[in-house]
C-alpha cells in the first residue's frame, strides 16, 4: 500500500456554491480541518468542543457572548480566533472571505 499523497490547497481559488460551503482539507485524530468560502453571516451557535478560526482571505467580524455581554473583533487575513468549548459565537464576513476552521469532526 502506498502512502497518502500530499495535497496543496490554493485557498484563493476556492469558491463555494453557497455561503459557508466547505472544502475538507484533513481529518486528524477526530479533528476536522476545512476551508470555508462565504459572503454571508453564519448563525449564532455553540460548538461541542473548541474551534479555531483562521481568516485566510477577506475580513470577518467575529461576535461572541461572554459574561452576558456581546463582544466584537474585526479579523483580517492572517488573524486567528479561538472559541473555547461552550462559547456562543457568530461570524459576519465583510464581503467575501475564506476561512480555515479547525474543530471536532461533526461539530456544528
């Protein structure tokens, strides 16, 4: 049996057919790595584990709720957001964005 072939993903070339369309990149010990393309906000949600959110292209306004208050950060290409388990959050792209999301396989 031959070893798996390495993969190169050109994130700027990925265009989804709908908002938050995903291109699976890897599954590592139950953790999914996916490239998302979007031009629309997601929905408020809580993942069943931690989530790492890296903006590769575009700008994304990340909102989260902490201690009863809504917080906001504008993420630019190269910025990373970490949502600890139980963090209610939502992403609002400012135009078109490509985001690398790392989270437990099957997480919302």
